[in-house]
C-alpha cells in the first residue's frame, strides 16, 4: 500500500497534491488517499470536500469514492455534501 505506516507524512503531501495545477496529479492524489486516509479523517475529509469543486471530473469522482470510505462514521458531515455534489 502506498504510504503504509507513514500516514502522518504522506497524507499532508497528498492533500497538498490535491491543489496541483495538473489534474492527473490531483486525481491520483485523491485515489491514493483511499488507501491511507483512514485515521486522518480530520484533515482528509475537508480536503476531499473541497476537491468536489474541482474543474476535472476525474478528480471529483475520486473525491466521492474516497469520501465514501474515509467518511464512514462521519455521515453527519459527508452525506449532506455528497447529496449536494
């Protein structure tokens, strides 16, 4: 798994990559958060919610998928956002 055991370092870097000028980088960052976002929901969820506004549909799709996983247990925050996405 990408970044296994190094989430405290990798997660912030991936969140930063969600702001990259290249949509491919943003999309891959969202997908990578799927693997290591658990345990870091406090910073991952807000970043993914912001990624739902991305101009690229692949980035938005990746953000939805990851929110479905890392947002488990945080339905009060995630569900309304996904309904309105």
